[in-house]
C-alpha cells in the first residue's frame, strides 16, 4: 500500500511537470480585453439555446411518453383538442362554399379540423401541438394529404395535374358567372320599344331553335331583339348586389324566371337584368318570389343555360296573372295603343 501511494504521487508530479514544460514552450495567447464603452447598458437581451429533450419524437393523435421541458420529468402526455386559425379558416371556407348546408356539415368536420395538443399531467403545460390538417409539399416525389386519421398519398405529378384541373374548373366557372353577366357595354342606351312577347322570343331564339340552327337563331336575335326594349313579366329569383374590389368590378343583377321557362325541368333563371344605382329604390321593395313587370333592353343572347342579358330601366311588383304568363303585359299595351288611336281619331 505504501509503495502504491508513492507511485501515484510520483506519477502526478511527473504529469504536472510535463504540463508546465508544454505551457512554457507553447504559450497560449490571452484574448484582448474589451473596454466597456459608455458603461453598462440599461436594457440587455440575451438568448439561451436549449436542447430539445423530445427531438425526433413524433407527436400524433395518441399519448406519448416524453420529457417535459417545463418540469423536466419523464411523463406520459394526455391529449386535448383545440381550435386554431387553420380551423376557423377552413370553417369559413366551408360556410361560403356550402351556404346553409354548412349547418349539417360543419358539426361533422369541426372535430377533424382541431389541433391535437399534448399536455404534461404534472404541471399541465403544453408540450407539443400537432395539426390534424397536413398539406402536401413538392419537395419529395410522394405527396400526402392528411385529415385526421385519413390520408391520401399520391405521386407529385398527379398532385400537380389535379391542382391544374381544379384551377381550370374554377376559372371557367368564374368566367361563366361574371364575364357573361358583366360583358355588356358600360353605356347601354334605351332601345326602340317592341311588341314582341316572351313566347315569340322562345319560338325564334329558344333552346329548340338554337339547337336546330344556331346561326339562323343568332341572325334572328340580332334583327328582332338585340337593342330593343321589351315589357315583360316574371318571378324574381335572386337579387345580387355588385361589388368593387381593386380592379375587379361587378354590376348589380336581378335574376328572373319567365313563364313558360326555357328549361322547364331545371330550376334556372331565364333573364338576368342589370341595373344601376339609380334603381336601388325600386329594387329595395322587391324580394325573391315576387311577380314583377319590368321594362328592359335586350343586350346579349344566352347559350348553354346562361340567362338572357338585359339592361333594366323600370320594374314594379304586380299581381300574378292566371294562368302564369310572362306576356301578360302585352294585353295592357294593346289596350293603351287602341285607346291612344281612338283618341286621335276622335280629335
């Protein structure tokens, strides 16, 4: 034991002498001290990089065993579901897409839109938050879309093709909805009054006539109906107010279903009446379902289910005729013309 202690002391002394010799032979330069300019600062900010004890752990929809970074204990998390800004954004998109149908759909989708939050059972702090909506990325060859426990895995090229088709469909829908309705000239003058009825229009330019010969139907429309003013009747279906956002501007439009309708088996409006702000007082008295008599100038001919485009000048609510007919106003016009002709003859 005595010899072992002497050997240990000799070995330690030898290491210390060797270390001093190395320091004397290879001196370590001292870092220059920076002089404080202006004294100590009043407010100081500092950051500390801390290692994540749960690095590499994938938090999912089930409790996970991990280390709480708050209380520094190994625990098994309990999960909770909370709404985030993504949840509210998707709910708003569903609401605007489905309208009143969202009342039945949103209660089913709302739990799937919420985030999964992992809590520590000891200190109750949040350990991790996992969104149940994961969008595909184009960095890998395989893209996945996950909603809750359901996932769709596709190759990257198919995802790009699918997004291109969706964009094309939306663009075509917007063009059909707004370009046709707002494609008329901004300055439309009141045309020559015409005694032709809605039944005459269906006979000359209706769907059956257009299918037989679209070219001749277009010629008849240009000769007998374009830029002419008609007084017809119909049922109000939709009143849509125009808006103006940056460079996008749409006109106010009133959708009317005529009788007889162009497509009796489809619940679609037959005429789209564009109106200016000067007619807001007359339009404010109307509600969907009212039977109205309107005076409008024909502007564009609708094809493939699009409504006939007319510029509105006057409109009022009237009693619906029996049976329903959009040409009921023709009898009143004939009476007025006969009365005016009789007055002239008497004079």
